[in-house]
C-alpha cells in the first residue's frame, strides 16, 4: 500500500516554489510542510530538493518523482471529478477571490445562489483589491476587472464595464462644465487607486495626470465625494449607473470615453477542469452576461 504522507506537501512546494506559499496553499504551518518533506525523503532514501534561504531546486531524482506523482494525483483527481460529474453533485471547497466592492455587490449573492443548488460545496471567498497569485495561494478562480495582463491563466468574459467621468449638478453649477480634456486642469479631480485618468481622442489613447489634493482607494468614498460636490470622478458603471439615471450625477466628456472593457473570471489552466469550477464559471457567465 502506497504511503501518501508528504506527497501533497512536496508537489505544493514544487509548484509554488516556496515552503511558505505551499503552507498557505495547504492551510498548514511551514514547519509541517518541511517536516513532511523531510520524512518523505527519509522514507525514499533520496534527496528531492536542494534548499537554501533564497532558492529551491529539484534534484534529478526529485524531478523524476514530481513528474510521476503529479501524473498519479492528476489521474486520481480526474477519477473523483468523473464520479462527481456522473452523480451531478460536485463536492469540495471553492476558493474564490474578487475585488471588494464588486465581490460584495455582485459576486457574493450569485455564489450564494450557486451554493443553494449544490449544498455539498464549501466556500472560501476572499475579497481584496490586491492581485493575488491563484496558483501560489491555492485559488480555484478569480474575478478581475478591466484590461487583463498576459498570463498563463484561462479566462472567460462575464460582462462589459463602462468608465464614466461624472460630477454632481451642484459642482458643475459652481465650477462650470468641462468641454475638453484640457479643461480638466481647471477642475478638482478626485483620485482613486491610480494617479491618472484614461481617455481616447481621435482614436488615440490619452492620459490625464491627476494633481488633486483628494485621494482615496475606495470607489464608494469617491462617489460620495462627487455626490457632495467636492469634484469630478472617473468610476465604472456599477458604482454610478443609478445616480446617473436619477440625475444626481452628470456624465462628462462622453466623446472622450474609452471603449468598454471587461469583467473576467480567471482560473488556472488544467486540461481536466473540475466540475465545481466548470459549473460555477458557466453559472456566472449566464447570470452576469
């Protein structure tokens, strides 16, 4: 009978290139990971990893062992996925990350609806505006907004996103309405997480650097400041659509607005996508698309 102790720890260290990241991925201590791998090496009578304070490197034996154990675990996972698919009842934990506001307002309610359909699933939803490494942190999927950087992750588009430049009627009554991008230099521009706003002019991208004394990394705080007449903001539609519809905010410089970008779901590349992830991705595409 094969002893599986240490194999998951070994594979996680190889794939994350870090004992610390492997521990996070497996939700155990670093000491536990180190101890299990040492025990595995003792049991095999072979050195699998060269460890220094800065770098990990597989030995020749370690490379061979990783290739074979990874294949065995993939086949085992595929067998479990096939059984789950045949039973129509995906099980296990879904680990998801998303931006805070979008996650609270849109994603969490949909994921909760999904869990009602598949009650055997467990959920770990992490809302953060920091970009996390899905593989190293052990996430099944992530929601990303805007233009995607190139990566090895798989992705599907969930919805479109429109960026609006807007201000309150009270602010415009007191400061005037900008007619060109150059006019923005005479206005109070409220800054969020970036120090510039992006536009398009005659088919070419344009940036406007923000020099405001008002800055906050919260879209809700930016919207509140704009509603109270403190200045002009640039925010995605899901923050300001309702206020624009009620006339509490006014859309500005529409002729310079960027083309819509995307709201995406990303997940690690795997030739055998698990039923729980595949079903959730399809569910989100249907509901948000």
